[in-house]
């Protein structure tokens, strides 16, 4: 990790391209962009109409010739050209002009654990299109661990769980490297889908796309905890008639629907712990699991993990921005590598 830290200190900005949100950290300025990864395009002319928050609000509300696109899926850039256009507008002309003045502009980017070469190449090409002469790739798990303050450089175990929109990544780190890790294709979007399917099958109700995620928090203060309210009133569209209708939703049934996709996450944690050396597992019994990522705020998820693993579970102070803040700390030179000097014979 020492060599990569030296390279990262030479970078001028860092980008965390997530399926849900895009974040940009500029060296010396801090976090300058934190917007949804969405872009609204006029399909007749090909022009970009809106990006970020405004494009997110347009989802499901546009005429046929306007399409809301998401150039990032599962932490991987699937449309390089659209991702570049989105980033240019999110950065703004003034900030782009400032970055262009840098000699040999360098950038850093987060990539999912075990990202294939094609996904890595897509991230590099996206930032090269913004003017970067060199791009350093950092594993999201390492960046998030640094961003939430875990002692990743020390010879002790640190377990982190990055809860993203499209996937959940779990890892045990020691001495600045990943000892064992697992990536599960279940995230916040799977929870949203489980809620939508439950309401459709049990109540013949379709929810507006903008209401799915807030509904997770609206199901009382602790959506997956047993001490929730008995029922919550939800407004949606009737599947048969197409008319607006409100129903009383049993929160216990919704809690069961949410827990179903999270079973894969629990299995992933078990696999990581089975593959981890016993000495490190002993460390984790005291330190527990650190949860980061936007979906870490899913109500009651930390209680579920605590009950299933028997280990302490904590949520980072700012879980949604830990990865980009970790990259920023590496850019600013705040992370000091542990120097291992070879012993003389």
C-alpha cells in the first residue's frame, strides 16, 4: 500500500462513481460534488437536459422523448460517454477550468472489490475523458475503511461492510490489505424491489418510483426491528383500476419481505468469517463490524446483524461519504503507511 499512497498523494481529485450517487473530492477544497448518478437526455436532439438532483426528480415524470439515464450500475460505468457528460456538468465550468490548469492532471477513483479489467478500464476512460493524464484505482473497501477511521495499517483485524445501492461488499483488513472479502449482488435496490413486490402481490398496489426509498423510513422509526408500529398508511395506484388508493400496510409483513433479500448478506458475512484466520476473528469479536454506505442507514439492519453474528455492529458517522472521504485523506497525505524494515541477517 506504500507505493499506491505515494502515487495517490500526487493526484489532484478523486471520484466515487456509485450506482446511486456520484461524489467528487478535490485536493485542498474537500467534497465538492455529492449528487445522484442520473442524467436526463432529450432523445430527439441528444442534448443533456439535467443532471443530479433535478434529473432524479424527473424519474417517472417525463414525456416519451425525455429519458432519465443512469450511466453507472453496480459501481461499474456502463455508459462512458454519458458518465463523462454527467461529470462535466456536475463539476461546473469554473471547477473544470481550475483542474485543467494543473500540470499533468492526475485522478483517483473507487472500484468495487474484484472488479474485472473491463470495469476498471471503463472507470479509467471516464476520467481520462475529463482531462486526467493518469488515473489511480483504489478498492472501495480500502477507501471506505480509511474514510471511517479504521486502523487498516495496523496488524489487527478490521471488518467493514459497504452497503451500496446495487451490491454489498464485506471484507476483513489487516496491515493495509484485504485478507478476505466477498461481494454480494444485493443492496438497497433489492430492498426497494422487495417492498414494491410485497405491496403489489398482497395489496394490488403500485408505488410511485420516488416513494419507494422514503417508504423504508416511513415504516416507523425502525423498519426491520420487532418493536415497530402495527400498520402504516401508504398511497399508491391500484393495479386493476389505475386509480389512486391508500391501504393500511402491516409493518410486520413488510419487515419479513425486507429480510428475505438480506439473507444473502448474512450468508456473505458467514463466508468471510469462515475464510478469515482464527487470530483475526478473535480480534473481530471485540471490534465488531463497521457499516458504511448509503444503505447502511436501512432501519434495523444493524440490529439484525448484531443478533445474527453476536458481534458489535457500528454505523459510521457519515456512512454515505466514507469512500470518497477516504480517498480524500489519501490525496491530502493524512494516511501514514506502516513502514516494515527488513531485519539484518
